[in-house]
C-alpha cells in the first residue's frame, strides 16, 4: 500500500501495488553493474568466499556434472560481509 507522494507517479504506484516491485531503468551505472556482476560470478564459481556469506544452489543440480556458476545459484544471503556487493545497498541512487 502506498500513499500520495511527489516521488512516484500514480501509474508507478499502481504497478508497485499490483506487482510488489518497480523497475527503474538506468538507475545504476553500467560500470557499477559490471563490478557487481564480476563479484557475483566470483562467488558463484567459488573463487571468492566472504565470511558469513551463504550461497544457495539449485538442489536438483547439486550432484550433477555442472560446475558451480551463476546459472546454478539460486540465492546469495548475508552479502553485508562482501564489501563490493554490499556497496549496491548503499548507493545514493
């Protein structure tokens, strides 16, 4: 539920209320997106393992021949210990 405000248009508010999310294109720079993607891929490939980070993988692929990658990763939790990924949460945008 949203209230009248001068930040979101009525159309965006309705979309959010119906879908639970908003897409704001070009909010984060391409350079930042690339940095986050590279760090995420390192974590998915087990090249980086920040303390406290939890990586959840597709259980159906866990015992298969697939190499750990972003395609088998379902969720990353506790990313506050990864300085690069957590930077996304603190962007002023």
